[in-house]
């Protein structure tokens, strides 16, 4: 019995583990979830597995200067990962933060992510009849994500077939659907 226990302890002590920090970030974001406000994510490293997106809410400012968000080295059979998500979000600002992933690179012999991996750091969607407006993103950087850092989906007007998109929208990130979006600002680094 002691040998088994010691063996298990040894395996746990030397096995690399991915410690998901979603719980820490959920505690930081919880106070602003209902009525908005300012959430400050302290500088440091946060490992996120993306199993469940962390919620973002309207009337909120997230300050993440110095925060570094790391996705796992392997995604397993999950082809899609979203770290932060919100629906029908208005008056939202996100400042700072760096997102790191391990995108598939066909020039490398050793890839830890599959070629079909799709990762999104921040995803905001709009329901039919809902509104997404007055969004600001600034000083966000990334390396190795297999997808967009900021994704905003608009609601399609039923039967419109319209693909109207504000001038700045496709320049910053791909437009995937007709949208009803007002006052989107993305500030680029100099």
C-alpha cells in the first residue's frame, strides 16, 4: 500500500500539469456581471483551458494591462476554444492583455495543436433583435492564436440578405455575418 501511494505522489510531482486559472478570473469578473463597472485583471500569467468561456457584460471596462493569457499546449479533440464571451454587449471596453497560443505551423515537424483548431480570445455575439454597440478594444496583443483575438458577430436581419458592415469592421477582423453594430472602436498599436 505504501509503495502505491508513494508511486502516485511521485507521478503527480513530476507530471506537467496545466493549472486552469478560470476560477481566479471569474472571481474578478463576478462583481461587474450584473450591473457593470470596472474589473482589473492584475498583471501576471493566467493559464486558461477554454472549456467554458468566462462571461463579459455590458457597461463594463476590463483593464488587463500586464496580464498574459496562455492557452494549453494541447487542445485534445476540441477544435474550438473561446476564452471570454458575451451576448448583446453594449458600452464595453477592454484595455491591455496578451494572448498566447500554439497555432499549427506546417513548417514545423512538431505541432501540439491540430490544423483545425480555432481559438478566440474575446467573442461577442448579437441575437436577432438584440443590440451590440459602443465597444472599444485597445492595447491587446497576441501570438500563436488559431483564429481571431476579437470576434464580433452581428445579428442578421431575417430576409434582408444585406452584408452591410461599417468601414472599420472588416479592416480589424473578419466579418462573418450581416451585422447591426454601432460605435465599434479598435485602437491599433503604433
